[in-house]
């Protein structure tokens, strides 16, 4: 009798595993490149309906509550260009939270800055270890890219609270959204950005200020790059003037808590 029960249990477990594998295999791996459609007069942008559907399905984020003048400031940090300390100085002086999405190179090379981000109350997010397009890699490689960065983050900071992912290169598929959500991650895209990492786009702090102020909108998830001296120099004035306009800067954790309360 015991042998029969054990065999039944094994069969059930194998059935569950096959079902889960089949469901995962059935997910589309068509690669998409994130984009949004900017609006005028500080109105919130939109994105492709299919992208919105996938983001909603897998609990991602690209824009906050557009009925409130709240902003989420995020930076992508693939390498250090000497400006992150200045940015952190500004954020500390202005009491503004931010999220920094880092790669493996940044974590291993800039441990002091990583610890400063954490100690000053900012979020350090996952941008993968080697920055590949996730739809182009296998599930095993995807998991290694994410978990290896987590392990390095724990080694550097002693913390295990990494829960936000910015998809490398802005590419994604339903498979990658599902897999990373299964791993406990919130995929964070953006509703504002400009090519501030390109050398020929570095046109001075006034240019960066104008770009940011022209496109900011309620609920904006702002993507900036810490490699830009323009951003570092413009940031104090951007923060001050946006606060004067009634905007408040929020942490991604605040967004996540509100979402969890809403759905539970």
C-alpha cells in the first residue's frame, strides 16, 4: 500500500512539473524594445497596448499614479564616470530618494558608492550581471545573470533586499517578464528618458534641465544616467523647481506597498 501511495505521489509531482514546464514553454519569447509615446503639456505618456497588458499581467511598472504629482527618480549605472558622488550629495541635501540599477561591473568596482547608496536610504536595483538582452538568453543564463548580481550585492552590503529589475537594454518578452516575476522581481521601465549617456548629447546642464522640465508629468518614472555630467549639474535645480511646482519624489518601495495594498 505504501509503495502504491509513493508511486502516486511521484506521478503527481511529475505531472505538476510537466504542466509547469509546458506552461513556461508556451509563453512567447518575442523580443520587444521598450518604448513610450510622449505627450505634450506635461500630460502622461502611453505605451503600446500589448506592452501595457504584459506589464499589468506580470506586476511591472513604467508609470505611477497620474492623478498625483509624484515622481520616481531612477538611474542606470553600468559604469562610473565620476558623477555619482555628486548626485548622491544632491539627493542627500534635498532629501530625495532614488533607485540605482547596477550591473556586475559596477557592483564589483564601486563598492564604496554602493554602500553609500544603501546607507543613505536609496534602492539598489538589478540590471543583470553582464547586461545581455534577456530574451536572447536561456532560462538558466537569465537566472544566473540575476542571482549572481544578487549574491554580489549581498557580499558587498550584507543585504538580501534586491527586488527591482531594470531589463538590460530595455528589451523584454513575456517569457522574461514571467520568469523574473517568478523570481520575485518587479520589472521597472520608465515614462521619461532622453539619450543622456551619449557623448554627443552632452550639451550642458541647461540643456539637461530643459529636457527634464519639458517632459516631466504626474506619476513619472524618470530614467537618468549617472554617467552624465549634465544630469549631475542640473539635478539640484531640477529638484528645487519641481518641488516648487508641487511635485514630491517617492521611493519605488512606496509604489510597491500601495500596489500590494490595492491588490490584497
